[in-house]
C-alpha cells in the first residue's frame, strides 16, 4: 500500500495492531519501505515489526524526501493453518 508522508519528516517508529487465534499462531511481519522514483533499484527497508502493539524503530535514521522516493507499507504473512485467524486493525507510523 502506498503511504503519503510529509516531506522532511524523520521516521521514528512503526506499530502494528491486530489479533491472532490461537495466541501462539502465525504472526505477520509489516515493513515500511521506500523506493527510488527514478531508477530500477530495489526497495529499501526503513523499519519492520513482527509484534502487535510494540513500536519498532528504524535501525538507521530515515528522512522522507518525496522528490526522490516513494514510500509503501507491505505485510507478509506465513501460511496460516486451517482454523487459525489473523486480523490486522491498524498501522501507526510515527514521525517528527
């Protein structure tokens, strides 16, 4: 999913909320990534989280530059066993 962020903002954290049944079942991983607008470079990971309600912080400072990069959110989910459920409610991107 494409994400519009304010130019010049520094990404501080990514938080994912949701539920899973059973509580020990598979867990999704959410990534905030950016891709260079002009060029064919791969996407660069800014921050990722694999826990509900726990803010994950970038390993290196990331400042938004909308002239050079586009930002997007990606969620990967392993194969969910029959009878298990995973629900995602919200993604919070904190910036300054």
